[in-house]
C-alpha cells in the first residue's frame, strides 16, 4: 500500500528536496505531494485570502486523493518571495502550521524551516507530547 505525506512549500528548488527527504523519513511515508507557492509560509501567515484559499483547496485535493498521514508547512532561508529574517520565518511557520492544523485536526502537521545549510529545523509538531508507537521494520 502506498503511503503519502504532503508539504506546503515555496517554489524555490533549494527548499524542496530537503523537505521531501525529511517528510519521507520522519513521517514514515513513501511519497510526498508538493503544494508550492512563492513564499508559502508568509502567504499563509498573512492570510492572503486568494492564495490561502488556493492552498486550502489543493490541500483538500491531496487529502481526498492520497490521505496523507503528515502535512509539512515550510519556509526557507533566503526566500525572495518572503524576504524576512529567520526569526520572522519561524513565526510565520508557527502561525501557518496552526492555520493548516485547524483545517485538518486529524492529521499531523509539522512546521519546517530549511536553514542556510540546506538542513531542516523542526519548528513545531502537532504530535508533540503525544506518545506513539512506531515500527520501522
């Protein structure tokens, strides 16, 4: 059986591979549906209604099609479309993950930041504090 995750990410290619790899590994999924928007974390955090509605619609399509077990909301260092400090990206990611979490309270939502080294910083996790048994066999 195929297992899916989903990521709401910037269009910037530097941010996509690290996010896909993180979601596959930490979400224990085979595939990651990508929902991309320039500066997605900033668009969601500022509640740009046109873009937020488009992201919400596309997220619902991914849920209906593939029933993801995890959704990542992402931002990244040196984003041209959301040119803010790392601290502001972190605030945007937290707010955006909260918004997405309200859309899909039954799905694990994580906030990820792709730092200047191309590594992932976990910003928030809706499963934090929930005990869970996972088998990696």
